[in-house]
C-alpha cells in the first residue's frame, strides 16, 4: 500500500528558520527517498512558485520526478509547458531533512510564506497539510484564514443532501466538472 501525506499539523518555526516535519510526513519522505551514500537523509522538493498561492507545496523526490516527466511530455516551446517549468521547476528547491527531522526553510520559502525574522524569534506557527502525494506548508494565520474559507465555499456549491463521497464515483453537482 502506498504511503500518503494526510492530516494537518501545526509546528513552530524557530529563530534559525527550522521547523519539525510531522512524524507521519517524515515516514512518507523516508520511504520515497531511502538513505544512500549519495543521499544520507531524505529530501523534500519545495515549490514556492505561482504567485496566486499562499503556501509552499512539497513533494517527495519520486513524486517530483513524476511531475517533471509530465512536464517533459508537453511540446517544447508550448506556453503552458513554460508556465509549468517556471513555476514548478525553476521556482523550487530540494532541501534535506536534518538528523532531528526538521527542515531549514530557505529564504525564498520564508518570503513566500511571509515569515519575518521577528516572528521566527517569537516562534511563529506553520500549518502542514497532507494531500496524499504532496503536502503544503502555510503560515498558520494564513491557513486559518484562507484554506477553511475555500473549503466552505466549495462545499456551499454542493446540494445539502449530497454525500461528498459520491464525488469519487464521478457525480458532479448540476452535471458540471
């Protein structure tokens, strides 16, 4: 059975920009990126592109490679390939998990999340959210404001008596996709 990133967890970022990865997430990362002499610790591919997003999306090296293959399959010179290359490849970093199970958030990632040195000194909280083959890192205040509102807005589109699990069978409210 494939391991998956699931659940949400809140972790403080310390003054050195280190944040503990939830234990379940570390297990998935380790399974997808086993320790070798070349890679003594599991790695995370952190994507901070796409200015419309208020979070950083994180992949295992295996899932990042699968996404890269899908991008490579698009025609060279295609404008959508270029958008994907810039936002998902160029605006990404591969970060090693430290021996204590933490990530050091690089400057670009801190900038994307809106984490300031003053907040980190005080121990600002992040939200880690599992999404099966990836996870997101949010600034907790942004997560609490944005993600829950988005979920409520989408649920408001569904008929009150519709079981959301029926979406798995292809059912769509009003016949829409």
